[in-house]
C-alpha cells in the first residue's frame, strides 16, 4: 500500500517541501530502504523509526518497505523526517486513518517514541504559510517557534502514540494559540555601563558605534575593561524591529540555538567566538551549508577578543561581509547566501604580554615579537573598522571609590539617545533598500545626506592631507561624523563633529 505524507527539508535559510512516499509491499523479502539522497543521519532513521514504532506498542510490518523522499535530486540532511516516516509506515499498515487534509509533519523521534527538539521548525512554519498549509505537527518542545506565525495551526506533539490517536479521532491535540510579539518578554542587558568604572572616552565611542552601527577596535592592556565594555553594548542598542526579529529567528532556528520552549528572538545577538574557531565555524559552510558565527551575530554584535590571535584566513574572510553585509557559501550542489549585517567589536592587547606602553608594568616582549604580533592585522581589514581607540588601565582611585558615591550613567539613559539617533536615520533612509543606519550608506549617499559647514569642510581637507587618509577611511570618517551629528540632533555636520570623529578614526598604534 502506498501512502504520501508531507514534510520539509532545510537548505540554507529556506525550507523546501518534501513529499515522503511510503510503500509497504505485500510481495518481496522483508526489508527497509530509504531513497532520495538522504544523509547519514537519515540512513540511521531506519533504526530509530523501527524501534520507536515497536516501543510505542504498534506492530512494525514484516514486509518490503520502500521510502522515497521527493524531489530525489535535492540532498536531505537531518533527522526531520522521522515523524513522517513513522506515520507513513503506520498508515500503510492500516494503524492510522488516511490523512485527508494536506499537512506538514516534522520532527526527530527517540527510541521510546517521544519527539525530540528539532531545529528548523520556524522555517517550516514560514513555508506552511507561503504554501497555504493550515496544519503542521511538530515536537512539543519547539512548537512555540512556529506559533508566532499567524494563519496556521501548530499541533505540539509529545510522542507517536499521541499523534496517531489525534489522526484517528480518539484524542485531539489542542493546537497552540498564536503568540503575539508584544506578549514576548524582554530581558535586560547582561552588563550595565554604570558598572564600568572610568573609561568615559571608551563609553562615548561605544555610544557612537551603537548609534550608527559602526565597527569598533579597542587596544589596551589586560584588565582594562575591554570585554565588559563590549558585553554592555547590546544593552544600549535599539530593540529589534519585527522584520529584524524574523531574520534573526530564522538563523537561530536552523542552527538549533532556540532553547526548548523558546519562540521569537527579541534581543539583539551577542556572539563571542574563541580565537581558535575554524574558518567554517566563523564564516559558515559544510557539505550542507550552515550559518557561522558572523551570521549568528546578524543584527547584533560580533565580539572578537584577542583579535590578532585569530588565523590570518579567518580575519581576511571578514572583509567581504563587513563590506556587503552578507556571506556567500558555494558548494558543488549550489550557492547559499547568509545574512551577516553585524556590528564588529574587536579587542586586542598592544603586544603578546599585553603591557607595551603601560605606565605601571614593564613590557617583556622583544621588538621582533611585537612586530610579528602587530603584523597579523592587515591594512584592508583594519581599514574597514570605523572607530579605533586605546583603552588604558583604570586609575586605582576610581577602582577604590565608594560605590554609593559613584554614579555612572546607566545604559538605559545612553540607550534613549541611541534610539533617538536611529530614528533620525530611519526617517532619512526611508524608502532605501538595505540602508538602516549610517554605517550602511554607500559613498553615493554621502553627497545627499552629509552636509558640512564651511569650517567642517576645511578641517576635513586638512585631516586628509595631514594623515594621508585612504578613500575608504575618508568616507568612513564622514559616516562617523554624520552619526555624531545625529546624536547632537544637528542636520549639518560641524567642525566639532569632524574633530570628534577624527579622535576615533586615526588608527591606534597597535
């Protein structure tokens, strides 16, 4: 008997409809075969599904079972098809009533018949809405991912027995109520800028970077607060818009990073990969391409501590996404494009020991060691970073200050200014595709959106001549000045805005 069940496979950041054809033949030697370019995990599905059916107190047919995953020319990676395989076999064996309405079934089964948390459910829900599918059956632990998509019924399934009883009309599974975005909770920042003692210059740089979406590079000795400053940045960034939240949730769903019971991602991502991360881990890739850390940081912050310790290949691979806002992974089966529009914060010590130029501790590195360390960062990569600053050691007087007397500016106050500046930019770039902040502007946009006062124009020309700035540096300097003017709520860029931008643009001597 032939049974057809519908499911989906994930490729890149899209779900593709898959037709699961299950044939249980009356003639032929008993066997169990799956065809249709299934991966190793899919091949192992035969043992998982057979054992799950038996342990759910159903009879596994002693017959020749052939399963085809169509289209057969599309590679299929993952354990998404366990549930439709099981239901297809049971339906062909007569244990499940015929499914009249086209529905999607999706999820990995355990040996006891229960369903595990499965990545990619959010993409399945989007596919269902696009194709007009009303019902989807997914593991209960990840059903909330799909419940934010309106217009579909999401049935949270705990085990095979439960879904069989539902399909046979014995005990109904109650579909989830659609989760409204406003009902989702927002957690506060991990670190507050008020907790960072001193470093007012660095805090100002962080505010400018957050207001314009600019990349930032810090150099300073160990313990100066570089990591803490970076981790406080998400707390001053504006909230994710609905479109941005959907983009981020897609990435987190396909990588399996939405926790059990989780739903739409509401907080801007903060990713901090170790410097030993591989090129594929950072950029993305694999035989079935998966997003890397730079895509996981999409619409958020990518913090690269110990920047020179990353491999040269990893650092050079950042050049294209920093410029274009996406990364393209090409494989024999085709190319996949992952979004990678992130705010880069890089931190480094001035030398291998970390105390070059420090007033309190003596540097123990040789000149050769220092030169090799500094040479790891290429000009093209550093040229794509907008703000450069030195973070000195914190003054001991500020460390010993009474906490009750010290009142630093809280992140919530800085965030209000950042949001106000971003609103100015949203209004400015309304109608422009893929331009959301000042850092996204192309050179052609600067003529229209960056008006200078005469003193500012003169100062800019003097700076270009004195510091021999490259064309890329020149345009990035203007973008930073535009952001400072937005924070100051000024339409025209003044010489004061250019002067402050120059403090952060002239590269730190690493």
